């Protein structure tokens, strides 16, 4: 018996006649009659005895009914799950993001998502770019967020938005540079320590490029793991660094100046997932919220 035959058989057993069974599963009585007749032909025995206005199940039908009820209940459960996935009644999203995105942008995303989908559970992991491969390939997370395209061959990268890089330096230093070196205030940074990110962080290339543009050839005296720590050192007047547009949007202008580096290529914010296992519906709904939220953040930072 295939699933359609099972559905019709269960309906007839529950309803007691062809017409009521047809109404129960929204098909015509003739379709019910033909399906039962075809099923009996395949099985080689009768499922119902027909009399004047009566329909009685045979002993074989009673055995089949008892055994197939479990399967039928499972099918009903599957339908409910499929409907819940469409309606986002319940679900879970597991995502990872680099520290700057986790700290500067995800709180806004989680707030908006909770208001729209209060019953969907969210799990967030803060990972660096090189830690994302294992998390994605083992399905520990559904997708991840970071800057620049991910180089791993088993991951797919999709760009969400581009934004400028920013120089971050104390407000007093920048105002003094603008006042004393109006034509090229950036040159003032050559006399200040550079605070660089360590490891394989994609931001390193941008920081090194600006340092080379300023004529700095000596290695950075300070190297840290996150932009947030770099900014704490900048705030203390210990040097300057380069940050992404999300981090720049949350800086306190009374203490740190964020200067857009328009001569440098914009930085792309990317979504990564394992190519063999794309994000599911719950994750796609959250991802669908990101472009508008990102545009709002970028507009407020200008």
C-alpha cells in the first residue's frame, strides 16, 4: 500500500462509508471507491463487504487498520512539523560571527528577531574566521558572519553589504592633526604607534596597507586579537588602528574619531555556510532581516 492508499483506507475505516471518507480527505466519493478497489486488486483480497447502504470491514482490513494507524499518526505529525516550519511557530537558529559583528551588530539583530519570532530559539557563538570551518562543516552552526570571502573550498560565501573602513584615533589627536597638517592630516599617524590585529584576521591586510601608505615599515609594537581591545588601547592614547563600518558606527565621538578611508576598497560583510548543507527556513528568515538592519546602521553612521 502506498501512502495515498493508506490515507484513503484510514479515512474509510474512520468514517464508515465512502461519502463521509471523501469529505474527510477532500476528494470525490468516486476517487475513494476507485482507490479502495485498486488496493483490493493489488492485495488480492477484499477490505470491505458491501451491502445495501452498508460498508463492513473484513477481518483482514481490521488487522491492516490496527497496524497502519501508527504510520498514519506519524504522517499527521510530519504534516504538523512541515506547517510549523512554514509558520515559524517553533524552531532554532544557530549562528557564529566574528567578535566585531557579535559585539556591534548582533544585539540589534537578536532584539528585532525576538520581537518578530518570539518562539524561535537562537544560539550564538563568537568565533574567529579560522574557527568557522569546523563549526560549519560539523553542523554545529547553520551559518556564520564575517568580513571578506571565506577561502575554504567547502564553504559558500554570500555578500550581504559593503561598507567603508575607518581609521580610529583619539579625538584630540585627530583634531590636532587636522589643525596642523590640513593638507594631509593622515601623515600625523606616522609618528604614532600602530595597533594591529594578530593572526589571519582579514583586517590585517587593510591595516598593513594603510601603514605602508604612511611609510611605516617597522612591525607594530602592539598586536591584539579583537578590534574591541584595539579600541580600548586607542582610547588610552596608545596608538591608532583600522576598524570596520559596524564597529565605527558604535564609537563614542567624544573620545575617538572615526575617519572613513574612502581611498581603500570597501569591506564586504559575508554570510558563510557549508555548501552541502544550506541554511534552513528559520535561519533564512533571520538572514532576510539583515540587509535592512545593516543599511540602517550604515545610514546612522554617516
